[in-house]
C-alpha cells in the first residue's frame, strides 16, 4: 500500500531565508456557533533546496520529516509565477 503524503497549495509570502520559504495557506472552516464557513489562513514554512520560488508565486508543498524547528514541508512544484510589472 502506497503512503498518503499530504500536499498543500499556497502563496509565497517570504523568501528572506536561505533555502526556505514561508507560504500562506487559506482554507474554509465551519463555525459551529453560526453554522457558516469562515475563511482561515495559516503560515507554513517549507524547504526550497534550489531557491526557485519567489514572493507572490503559487506553489505546492508536501509534508515530510522535520527539517528544522519549524520546517515540515518541501517544495514540490511552482504552479503559477508572479507577474513582474
């Protein structure tokens, strides 16, 4: 049986560290009290070994073993590049 690896899609908000990126992942969660879906977001640190991702890019990362105190994900692909104006 193949292992199921979690992947998440988000927007890169920071590339200030070497070989690391921070991305903002947005999702909807049901509010129990009001029975409405509320948009939530979470920042995720990921390993970018070749430093290919830039701020504003939409990327896909997958979960893996801990690489540091906060990094648990690795960059899989860049879905959409930010347009430079």
